[in-house]
């Protein structure tokens, strides 16, 4: 399955939050799924970790997910911003969720997220647990 992993999945693991085990269990399934991260999500994680002075954690994240696991980065062009705006208005999403949704639409990806805002969209989302059970 081709999966767009939302920022909150990674942050559960990085910040050792409540759903970290579930998220980690999914992220090790590199043989079973193609994992994608949006450039927006990658940069957001970098901003958060740099703000916390955790540069080394960001380096480990990039090494583990990009170089070791082979996660691909999906991005949008300036022309694609029209889609982001349209999606935001159609579904009442904020910028980051609309960006993720537009990336998923453009590349034919299934969104994996703990964010219920995607539940009100045509595409919806899957949780890490739902992907693990499929």
C-alpha cells in the first residue's frame, strides 16, 4: 500500500507520546508498504526539533526514515497551491491538513494520521492501527 504518513504519526514516536507503540509498529513495515512524507511534514518536524535544540534527533529521523527505510518525500509545486486552497475551503481544513490531502490526491496515496479532521473528507484517513490490521 502507498501511504502518506502524517506528521503526527512521526511525532508520536519522536516525542514518546501515548500512541508511540502503534505508530512505531507501522513505521517498521517498510517491506509491506511504500511510505511517503510530504515536504511540509518533513520541514515541520525539523522546525519543531530545531526549536527544541534537538538537531541530533532530526538527523537520526532523516537517517532512519529516509536513508535506512527508503521513505520518499512528496512535494507540491506553486501551481498545486490552488488545490490546497480548494481542499481547505471544500472540507474546512487548515493549511497543513489541506497540504497533506492535496499531496495524497496528487500522488494517489492513502493518508495515515491520528487527525480526525480527515474523516470529513472524501478520501478520509486510516490510523496506524487500521493499517496494521489490514
